[in-house]
C-alpha cells in the first residue's frame, strides 16, 4: 500500500467519525477540503440529482457563486456535455477530460463554461442509488493547464468519492437524531425521509422507499410540486390511508414522516369482534348464530365496519384486521 492509498483510507475513517461531530452545512466543505489534500485539486462541485443528468442540489467548493448561473444552471436544467454523459454511462469510474477529449481547451464547452472559472482540468465520477433513484456526481478541478489529472489521481478518487456520499448521509441522520430522540430510537420502524426546500429527497429509510413504490406522491426522488406546496402550507396531510407530516429541520432541510391511519380505532368493541370473525373467514350466518343475532343485523354491522375502515368488503378486511386466533 503506497502512502497516498493509506491517506485515502485514513480519510475514509475520519469521514464517518466527523459525520457525527459537525453539521451537514459544514460537512461537505470539510470533506472536500480533506480530499483535496490527497488528490490535490483547487476547486470542485458536488451535485445530487435524479434520473440521468439533471442536478437539483449543487455544493460549490472554492468556486465562484457566479459559476451556478453558468455551468451550474446547465447541470440543473439537464443539459450536459459529452464528458458528463460519458461519466453517467460509466458510474463508479473516475473520468478525466483527456480520457475523452483530444484537445479539451479548444472545445466550445470549455471556452463558454469552464475557462472563466479556472476549470482547466477536471476529474469527475458519478454513482447512483436505484431504489431512491438518486444520482450523485463529484467533480474535482485544477486551475493549472499544465497539471492534468493522472491515473493515480483517478484511482484515489474512486477510493474516496463513494464514501463522501455515504458519510454525508450519516451526517444528515446523526444531526436529525440529536434533536429528535423519538426518531433516533425508532428510525428503522418509521417511514422517514429528508428533503431540501424544493422537495428533492436526500435520503430515506427502507420503509419510506417501500411507500414510494406503491404511492404516487413522488417521482424520481422528487415530491410532486403541487403536493409539495400543500405540504409546506399545511404541514400535515392524509393521503391513501397515510398521515403525512412535514417538519423543518434547518433552513433548507425538511423531515417527512409517514404514519398509517389506523381506522380500526373507530370500531366499537362489538364491531372489532365481528371484524375479527369476518377476517377469520366466518360467514354472516355463522357469526349470527354464534352471537344470537339475526343475519341482517350482522350484515348491517359489517357494512358499518367496512365504511369505518374505508374498504369495499370482506376481501380487503384481512389487510387491516388481524384474524382471530383459533381457540
């Protein structure tokens, strides 16, 4: 193991340690600064997006804010040069300009979007989380035209970058835990997601992912705009038997939590017992005989049960009522 590889592995350990000690707002700056000491880059961008090339959140490391109005807007609009597309088509592989362009500095893209920001050489890599459909891209830039990124630089980047995103997620969660003990103690049992101010999902647990697979509140890790507007105005909504609440964590960060609506609480004790009998598979006639009631009475009570539970009939009952155990 050479010294640079050892430094990269030591940085990975520190990423996960530091993630529990500083805020998300400071973590990305610190992480990029530490990575620059190993790969030696002058500036960089860290973008999160959805689908293919479209970036929705862009962190600038030692870059001019004007860069967002130029190159950044291209990324956020979904436009990309051939190099970016090549990076996306080779997820997990670091790509430098000289790998793709024979004369990068003569290209129109460089002249129009990179030269003014001293992006003389770049080395970028992207990775993708299929379940969440979240795309992350990290690019390093050098300002010296005579210092292109080497194969060794790319190798080190491939060691470090996947852990930038993973440790950042840990930082988000840990800072959430610090101020929300109830969430910290039952994170895996709840359905929770973190979003930015525009409704783009940064992170969510497995339960929330499962909810997204059966719900249409979001597409490609983005809450539908009209629905997001309602969330921010009302902070609480009920959709498809699910109670959804929204809580502001920081200026640009929100917590979405899901809670199934338990309509069984509306049932009387008698209705609960009849519902359990029906869920077990008993007929109206059998229940009527057991309870010394008429069949029409049991049918009327069953109708009331279905209405309270917002289901169509016996076929859906077992989805919300646990059948009575034998004996």
